[in-house]
């Protein structure tokens, strides 16, 4: 069985789509904390939720990496599975942060 056939499954895409943003969120949050500890970031002029909102958005955008990986290997079922958690994360982000930004 070819690797593409073995891992081209809807549930693989869903699993990857759920795990990548959590991992990216943790990495970005720790990076942000390290930069803050080195006093390289200055919070003046930002809203109270800027840090949390931006890190969450970048974590969602991290799903572009596996999307590109699946696309290059023609793993269409995995790509479809990746869309579901990404849409869920975008809806949650819009609910918690987007509505406040829009007015």
C-alpha cells in the first residue's frame, strides 16, 4: 500500500487539523513569553486581548502548512478533513474576538 493511500483519510486530516493549532499556540505563546522576558515587546498601545487574539489567529493559520503538504501529495481526503477543524477554530475565533473587532 502506497503512503499516499495509507494516510489519505478524512480522520487523518481532522486529527492533524485539531493538533497543529494547539501545538502552534503553545509554541507561539512560549516564544511571546520569552520575547517579553527579554523586554523586546512593549504592550503600550495594544488592546487587552491583542496578544491572545493574535497568537490564536496565527495558530489557526498554521493549518496552511499541512494543507500545503496534503495538496502537494494529492491527499484530497486528508485536505477535506483538515477543513472541518479549521472552520471550527475560525468560527470560535470570530465568536470570541472578531465580533468585538467588527463593532
